[in-house]
């Protein structure tokens, strides 16, 4: 409709009589006047909807003006905020339930005009208008749907056919194989037949549902006695990647069912069930459009936009699951010339050909091109960490704490020197382990394969549990002692006095050693380093009176000063980082700045955290900002009254973090 022409219609030619009865009926809120006009060469029914209260207050401008032609309708709304166009039907103008029930025509002639214009059999007034508008609404929706379906059909046009050998691939690489046999009591199975090579084979013995290897084709098989097996149904998902353009690939989700009913030959059901379009427009991050297959005769195309509706987030829905095996035979060709040409997807998949989400990999690769290097170096678990996160749920957030995604060289990306790469390759660390390795390197501790393997087997992830003992002993000695102690003090039931996990025991050991240092024990004596009963020794060194504690803590912090200074001190932009010299200094810092750092003295002594001071370079003695470091990361930075530091200090901290805290780990040697 011609909105400009419609806007010129401001009100009816008639004048409303405020003394008319409709304005005083309680149940009526809106009064409607009508006219039929010729607007821009079209016969148009115009409805003026007045707010009763506003008319009685002297305002004679209609709140809504509804324009209704034979083909279209539109409403113009006027209120305090100005004028707006509405596409909604008359009955939902105000978004109230049954709006027309609150309206009344100004006169009988107004109602007649509407009934005559709309020409709906057996319907009068508002109902006939509603009937006509609903008919037009349905038409409009249908046209809209058709338009979007045409667009989808157009999108699907360039999609090629699936690879010819897809069926063979699914059968060979994604579905289990069987040897079916006839069971004979006391004798070798008869008529054994392998589904992988489809040959009769000879097996001397077989156990129903037992695993084995086909003597002919060497495939892994499961033995199934024909008498007991019943129907077997297997299903799998395969993802096929195809190139759709210079900056676009399609991931096609192919589902398959394979059934062994009465015979030994399977019946297949292979169908494509979703398509994911991944594309990139210049310089923008990758975009993904999902479509799922849903056959409906009324539709132009079976493809629907979006993700397949599932039943709920916590129930598995095979049809809606994208994860699957990857059809890898075409990858070089299909990815050539696309942004994913060097994504090393094939190498990554072939290292562990099990179901995965390929779309995640392709998405993350464009964010983190370093994936290529990681995969080529066979650091597969780090690649997995970047794309999917670690097994313990920790995710890669792109900060430099574990990997530096903007690094240009290997050393920069991994944060270790080149000479340590072979070590990483033997360990194949995840994100958490690499972090641990770097903490060890920064402490100048030599890397040891057995130690790292032991850590990952016993989930020891806290660097200080290793760095503290390794100051005084070799990794080999540490492992031997820890294994012995854990065997002796393992806690199995609640009444035992011991340790549930190695991690917990290592925490006590570190604690014990820290206290020994604080108490000025001889750290070279193996009598001190390796007590017979760790638990008892730990309790003994912690059993002190207040004066002894204060003295011990002070001694320890003073001893740590040089070490921390060497590791963390930094001066730039008019600020500096310095380490505390005594426990008194930490307590004074807390008192001066009115925050709670004084309570951390114990944790500092036991290497649970590190407290450092940021001072203005012009006033290096004056408390200003306090930082707590835990597991190699800043956990808090506080100024006066527990406040957050101002922007310039935050910038300084960021710089310090990148240049000192996350700096590539280099050994002193
Ligand atoms: Zn075979």
C-alpha cells in the first residue's frame, strides 16, 4: 500500500459527538468510525479507532487508523512517541486478548459499511473484518514460506552427489563385523561366515558375543551364534566434506542403518539427514548455516533451515547428532583452494579415526591456524584441547596461559624452546599438562618422561606439588618415595588414617617440606626429606605454638625473596613489581590498604600462592596494589579497600603477564 498517500488521511470528515451514548458505556474502551475512500486509485475501507478517554479529554485524533483494501491491510498508530506502522490484524492491534470486544462502532451505519465491504457470508462488523484479514494473513504467510523455500532450493542446487564408494566406506570403516556360525555342542562351530570378507571361514572355537579376528581378512569381528543372535541392527553417522566454492564447504551428515535379519547378508538404509554450510566472507569469521532433511509433501524442498528439533538437551537423539566418522578419501581434493586447505584435518582424523564433530574443527581452525603446526608435530592432544577442550572440561580461551595463538614460531606458540619439542612429542600432552611442563621449565627443573607420565596417571596437576620437592631431589627419587608412601598410607575406608588420592598426599608432602624449610631443618639430610611416615611427620612439623609459627614464617619469606625477585620483578610505565621481604611486610600491606592480604601469610609460606606488590616506581616503599598468583596465573589484584586497580595499572599488569608470567619457558642452562 502507498504509505505516503495513507499518511495524508488524518481523520473522518464527520465530527464526533461527545455526548453520544457509546462514550459513556462502561465496557467500551475504544470507539470506531468508518469510511470507504478512494486512496491512490484503490477502494479502501478506513477504520478510525478512538481511545474513549482521550476523546472525552478533548483529543479528537484517532489512536489507530486501519486501512483495509481487498488485498492488503495496514494500521497507523499514533501516540506520545509519534507514529508507527503496524502489520498486525485488527484484533491484535493492542496485543490484548479480544481487542474487538472492547471496541464499539460509533453508529450502526459504520458497522454496515464494514460488513458490506468485507463480504463475508454470515459474518458482521468486526467479525467480517477479522475473517477477511485472516484470509489475507494466510495468503501472505504462504507466499513468505514459498519465498524462503525457493531460496533454500537455490542453495541446494550446486550440491554434488555423494561419493560413489560411500556405501563401501560406511560398511568397512564405521560398522562392526561379525562371524556368524552354527553352534554344535562339544565340536568346532560349523558354517562360519565372515561379514567383512563375505567368505566362509574355518574357526576352531567361538564364543557368542566374543571378540576375535577373521582368519581370512584379519578384520576385527564379533562372534555370533546363529541360533542366539536374533536380529542385529547397527547404525552409524558419517560426515562427508565437499567443496561448494572458493570460501565454502558443505559438511553432509549421512546416517546409516545396517540390519542382519534372517540371512547373513545385511540390509542397508543409507540417507543424508543434514547439511552444514561453512563459509567465510572477506575477513569475517566463519559462518555456519545448518539444514536438516524432513520430507513434507506440501513443501517445495525437503530441506529445512536450522538444527533438527530434538526431544531435550539431556536425551540422546541419533538423528539430531552431527558427530560421526569422517569420510577421508576425498579430503585433499575437496579442501584444495578453500580456507581449509592447510587445516591438516586428515592427519588429525587418521591419528584417531573415531567419531568427532568436524564442523567444530573447521570453525576453530580459522580462529587458530596454529592447529596445522600442532597436528603436523603430532601433538594431537594439544590440537584436541584447542578445538574441543581437555578431558576434564577445561577449554582453550585463546589466552596465552597455555598456548600463544598469535605466536609466529613454534617456540612462541608452545612457549617452550625447540629442543623440548621431541619431549613433548613423546608425552603428547593435553593443555593442562603443557601448562605443568612449562611451570617446571620456568623453575629450572629438568623434564622427565616418567615423572610426567606418573602425573597424568595420578592426575597430579599442581605445579607446586612437584617444584617444591624437586628442589631437593631427583624426579626418580620423588617417584619412588611417593609411590612407597601412597602404598603405605592409602585410605580405603573412612576410618583409615591416610590419603584417598596421590594428589592429596603430594599436597601434604609439599606442605611438610615447606615447613621444614621454615623451621631451618637440614634440607640435604635424607632423614628430613624422606620421613618414614609422611602423615605423622607432616603433623609433627605443623604442631607449633604461635611464637614459633611467626618466627618460622618470617624466616621462610625472607629466604624466598631473592628467588621471587629473580622470577617476577618487572619495571615499566612508572610501576614495578616487587616481592615481600617478611611476613610483617605482607601484614602491613594489608593494614595500609584495608584488605585481607595479611591472612595469606600461611599460604605464601606453604607455596599455595605467591603474593607480590605493585608499587609506583616513584614511591617503592609505599603500599599501592597487591597481586595474588596461583597455579601460574593472577587470581586477584587489589588496591585500597579491596578495589580493582585503575586502567593504567591493569595495562601494566597485562604487559607484565605477557612478558614475565606467560613468557616462553626457558631453562637457565
Ligand atoms: Zn573376513
